[in-house]
C-alpha cells in the first residue's frame, strides 16, 4: 500500500480517530487521577483509623481492670474468657493500628481489626463504624495496602530473599489480589447499592426486617447522603455504569452532608469506600468494563496499542529533545505517522534549573531524565542518539555521523548555545550554562575557588579568589548572582577556618541600563534592590572589554578574578547552515508564519532555532513556553496535512508570563498586567518549576532537596568533580 492510499484511508477514518483519541484521553485522565488519588486516600484512611485504634488500645492497656470489666459485662464474647478477650482486643487495636500506620504486615493487621469489628457488631452494639471496619479491612486482607507502605516498598526484596516461603507468600498474595479484587469490588458495589436502595424503601418494610438490615448495612449514615437521589445511586452502583464519575458525585454529597453523617459515623469511612471506585473503577463485573472491552476491540489505543501500523506511514523526524521537540513528539502520539526523535544526548534537560546544579543546590540527575523513559509507552516513536551533519532538502534525507534518515516532515528544535559576540577566545575563561557538563564544571570551579581561598598565602590573593563576576544581567545572570550570594553567606558559613565565605564579592555586569530588561522597569528595579541587599555589586551600562585568565576589563578597569560566568548572550545551533537558509544575527533560522522554512513546507524550525515575528509584532522570546507552543503548533499542522484538512497558517505566541528567582523567598514575576515580587513571586516560581519538570522522581527529588536546603541553609551537592586549578599560588601581585 502506497503513501497516497494511506493518506486517503486516514482521511476517511479521521472522525473515527478523533472520537477514539478523545475517548482514550478521557480514560487516560481518569486512570491517571485514580492512580494518583488512591495512594493518598489509602494512606489517609490508614492514618486516621490507626490513630483511633492506637488511642483506644493504649487507654485500655493503661487501665487493665476496666478493660476486663468491660469485656465481662459490656461486650462479652460467650466463647472467650474476659481476661483473654480483653487481651486480644488490646492486641488487635495496638497491633492492628501499628500495622496500618506503617503499612507493614498490613493484611495480618487488617484481619485482626476485621475480626474485632465482627465481634463488636455481633456481641456488643450494631454501629455503622463496625460495618465499615469489616468491609474495608476485608479489602486490605484481599488486596494489601497502597504504594505508600512498607509492604509495597519491601515486596520485591522480600520476594527474592532467602527467608523460607518468601516467594510462595508473595506469589500467594499476588494471586489473591488478582483473583479476588474483582469479586471484592462487585461485593462492595452490591453492598452500597443495597444500602442506598434500603434508604429509599425502608419506610415500606416491616420493623423487624428494618432492624435486621440496619445491623448489616450502614443505613443510619447513608440516609443523610441526599436520599432523593438514592435510587439513582443504587441503580448505577448495581450496573457498574459511569462508576468513577458517580464516585466523584457521591464524594461531593458526602462533603455536603459531612456534619449530619458525623453524628453517626466518621465520614472518612464513606469517603474511603467511595474512593476505592475512583481509584480502581467498578471491576470486571460491570457495564463500564464491558464498554471498555468493546472499545478496546474497536480502538486499540484504549489498550495502549497502535490504532495503525507504522508501515509506509509519513515519517516525521524531530531533531532535538528540548521543550519544543518533546512537545511536538508527544502531540503526535495518536496521529498515523512514524516519528524519529534524534538528539546528541540521551536525556531531556530542564535548563531553567541548571544554575542550581552549578551552585550545588541540585544534582544533575534532578533536572535530567532519559528520553527513552519518557516515550517508552508511545508506540509510534523511535529515539536515536546522533548529531546532525547535513540536511539534503531536495531528497528529504537527514545526515548524522552514523545514519542517513529519510523524512517526509522535518522539525528542527536544536536550541541555542553561548554567544561571545565574536570573542570566542573568551570561552575558556568565562563558561556559560547550557548543558549539564557546563553546570558541573562551574560547580567544581566555584567550590575549588573556596578551597584555594582556604589555603591562600595572603589576603590579596584570597580577595582575588573570592571575587565572582557574572557577565550578563538577564534572568540567568540574576539567578546565578543570587544563588552564589546565598551560597557564600548561608550555605557554607561554618565550612572554612581561615576566612569568612560571606566576604566573597559578587559582581554582576550588565551592558544595558537595567537588569532583566525583558521585565518591566518596576520589576527590574525591585530585582536590583533585592540583589544589592544580598551584597551583589551591580555594574550597569558597563560593557566587558577583555576576558582572560586573570579577570575582566570593564570601562578600562581590571577586575581580578578566577571565577567568571557568562550569561550575556546565546546563538542558535548551526541549523541555518545545515538548511542553507537565511539566518538572523543570532543565527536563528528565518521562518515563515507557520514556522516552515521558505520554499519547503515540510521543514519546520521551532524554539531557539527559529526567528519568527509571532508576539504582537515582536519575536517570540527564547523561553520554554514559546518552544512548547511552537512544538504544539507544528504537530497540529502536520496532523491537519495528514488528514487533508485546511492547515493553520500562522503561529501566534501567547505569552503566559515570566519568572526569575533572586534568592530565598525573593523572586519577580510578570503575568501580562499582573506584576509580583518577593515571597509570593517566589512561590509562583517554585510551583511553576515543579510543574514543568519532567518525571515524578525528578519532581520529588527537587522538592526534597529544596526543603532540605530551605530549612538547613545548606547546599547538598558541593562536589569538585573537575579540577580547574593547580594547588599553587594562583595570582601574581597585581596591585602595584
């Protein structure tokens, strides 16, 4: 089958693909929300019930005589001695509470509480709380605890340990989970469905039947959950139809009736029971499951399988796995194309936080994630490690050092690197920050400078060593200056014996009249004041004339330093040279309105690689959000061409705002007409960076590192992994 036939077939099934994709996205979102919500619901419930159990158990253990008296008179178990009954009750409460709290031997602890609940319901007094203990603990016995538990953490190690029957025990519990999960969810649905049904019809039943049913169904508390809709809830639960949406609806009703329910039972029990359906769905014995099974047969993407094979499909080649390239590749996941994503490194880097690696706040692994792990579940993409050498536009071939890759559509998203404005001989003395290697090198150089200052022969040499110069007052320069100032004043104040790190001089050199000129004047002024309060010296309207191994020359004056950082400018990758097209002064490819290059509608340049007038008559800024929007635009354009739709001609950048951090609880932010500074802007910056980071592990690691640094005033990663200087006298006498 040729490509034209595939295109026609794709066009005829366009609506089908759109509907399938939208339905699949809904299923993905619900599954994701359930996956995220369940660990939280599970841990919260275990914590609450463990707290109740441990409190009761401790009180009973403290007053043993009262415990025995209660076991003998208040809730006697006919076949147990009161002393033994009291002991077993205390053991179940304390042992079960600890087990639930830690998530350790949870099935055993849940079994003990289940038996305790049964005994209380049979021999003491019928309560809705006992019913929920029985029902929910049965779920823990069959399924085990959620991910936030020691059982889950130790499972794989236990399975492979030399402990007798370890493998058998693990396999047994895995089997019971898979076998009985569906039965348990069905039983829970029927139990709750009958409860809501009884709420509606108990007034028409004989009194003796009502008393019996109230002993085994939580009718007392269910009657407060909007009885007018009880019949509808009951019907949907029996059928297992729209169960996740129903669980959200019932959850809201529980919240609205929280106080009345609290008189009868802790509403958390109801929330937990309903939360099970949101986390896992209704189970296999349901209409939802039947519908999903039919959809999976009709639309394979519901199972994570391709809705089309890749043979003879249009080939989209994306060069660069930065923000733009990644966004474009993800947006094409359900489009009938084959994607090749090429990058010279095997990881995606979150560049906005590189300065934190350079100043020891984060480790490289915190802000980088392997590309393959991001796309492991996207069937229509291959990830290739390579560096582009040339592009044959006429024959549609991309050349790398090892491969020749044919393409139908080509997306260049190779970003930018440092620009020394024709002074490339400055590069060895003034490194910039664009890659992990740069950040590691800068970190090593900074920390080594402090080490050399500890061994300096005289104060003049130490002063030169402790002078740090940042060239460029844009967001990167401002963030570097603030981070180094905080590091020297707070991060290592007790680390050295022969000098005070706070005596370090940080100089920020800016050729423009103000720092961060892309921000408004009021925000720029606020940032300058914040830096100056931290001890940063700012030189405005100052152009660097020379950079060498001894320092920099500014306005004819020499500043002696071994630590120079470049944040003054960038230049695009050599994409314009590969393509043989016109570039702007920064080396960016001049593209058409739709981001394609002139005369070649199937080749696109995005992000820092492209020069486009798309922001109210101005070029789009070189920031992550601009690259992501461009990636989405190109993916949409390719999909429109594939489906023979009218393509979107013009790319329009929508500015969402800009952020820059200065230091602890100090940042600046602009969101169109909204301007923020100080602590509130800092919180915006924190949440924005966490949100845009790729990978849950990276997000968690960054949060923990930041929390540690924030509360301890300590940098976590002050390692020297590259030597910059020899341990010797680093300066000659210059002050003559």
